[in-house]
């Protein structure tokens, strides 16, 4: 397969093999970008219902566009079999990252936040991953985080043999209700996320064993070693998240990833207030709110040089460019992410401009790493842009 031209993809090297089949790195010769090709295994391709299920899952996953989700580009058929072309993430699986990188607490917090954002974004479109685990999360050298295989992950696990050797990798992340045969839902994803966080901050799994039955017994009937005993320096709010995610009863966990993200946001605000208490009470949060209020009152500014028509079009296209974090601190960075999403949402909802103003979704701006009005113009054809910088002046 290496070196072959399959449709408009030039296969470069083998990346790995999973339950769904072989995975290759390839060059998309049309768009001049690297992609990952995931081929359907013979176990799946010989079953018409599974092939159709695969296609449906891939179509649904292709609708997701978020900076923390690996994008599905296409479903293809060739003489070598059916496959999906998806975003190639040049990084390592989270499990490898945990074992090989001496990551700081701040880096781990950042990963935890980005994973929650990715999963939460999928849930808002009613898409359940069904196999959240460290092996389906990639981390790049630049600190980008991508969750892989939404929906498709379940397909690979449903068609493989259930020997303990193959199955235990996923069993360690299974919620108690899944162990007893109930269907996956958001709360079982919350449990799996808690397992991932426990592993990220301690380097250990909360429920483990030499064979599948030992793992499932532990999940159903035992409590994990307190996370604080394995990671003394873990932030208390992260410990709170893990403990609530790993409640045996689904109704006692977080009921959505919005609830989890609110814990991160509350911590960021609290940290910002604490950091600014000795300098005055004009915190980064208040600066952020001032920015939002100012934009709402003043309206939209035209970026000079981008108005290329002699008369304004009926519909204005606006991009909000991520503000530069001059303060360069983590609390401000988290707040600025929220500012971008909030500004986009608020401007999109202004009644007087709903038919005249098209605001580019913040997810599109972030996923394409747009850093300037010029880039937004080239990529989205916008004629309006909001940009700026953010600094704690105290």
C-alpha cells in the first residue's frame, strides 16, 4: 500500500492498525495537505449493515467543526476498499504523552479543558463518542488537543472479538451502567472523561486489573484510590471534577459537559480575582466584559482596506479575530477564549442585524488558526473584522 496512488491520495506511510482497520498517512494531491486514511477492515466490509452504519457514523462526524475535534473530510470508495479521509494530527496519543512528557500542572489543566470543549461541542449536536479514552485523544508538540473517532470508535469495538486482551483497553473507561449492559449517554461520557483526567493527573488508571472481569468488578464495587494520594499537587477544583465524574450512579455525576466547563470558567475567574486583589479590583474579567459591552453599544467597525466593493453588500460578513493576550497568563487566556465565543454569539443575536450581518462562527476562526483580518478575508471573504489585544493594566 505504501507509495500507491489511491484516488487523489498518495499513501506515504502506515500510521497504525485499530479495530476498524489500517490507518495510513497520505498526501491529498488536490488540496496539498496531509491526511489520515482509515480503511475498513475485512470484518466490517463483509457485513453490509456494518458498512452502512460506518457510512452513517462518518457522515454525522463530518458535520463536526471544532478546534478540539479531528475533522472528517470525506468517505471514499476505491479498489482497495472503503475508507475515510480525516485530519492528520501530528502528535502522540494522550497515554503516550502522559508516560513520556513531564507535563506541568498548567499543561495538564489546559489539556483537560480542551478535551471537555471538544466532547461538549459534539454533545451539543447530539453526537455521542461512545469510546472516550486516552487512545482517542491526540496532543501535538504545540499543545493542540484533538479528540478522534466520534461515533466511528463504537463501530470498531462492536465488530472485534471480545477477548480480554483486546477489550480491556476500553473496559477501563466504561461506566458502571455500561458494564451491566445499558446504553451509552452523556453521563457515561462524563464518567470516561473522569477516568481520562484521573490518568492525566496521576499517571495511573482509577480502575485496573490483569483481566476484564477484575476491571469490571472494580468499576462496579470498589472506590478508586483518592486522586490526592497519587497526585498531591492536583488543583482542588480538578479533584472535584474527577470525583464527581466518577460517581457510580449516573444521576450523581455532572449531567452535561457545560456543567464541567463552568467549573473551569469559575476557577479561571477566581484565579483572576485572586491575582489582581493586590493590584486593584479592575480584573481581566471586567476588562473582558467591558470589551463585550463596548462592541454591543458601538456596533461593528469596518477594517480599513477590506471594503473592496464601491457599495456595501446587502449582507456584511464579520470575523472576530482572537485577541492577543499581552498579559500572557493562563487565566487571561481562558477568559479570552470565552470572550471570543461570547462576542460571536452576542453579535449573531442582535435583532436589528440578523438579516444584514453574517458572523463567522468562532469554531471556524479557531480551527483555521486565523490570526489577522487579512487571513479572514482570504479564507472566508469577510469585509468586516474585529480585532485587538488584551492586557491587565494593574
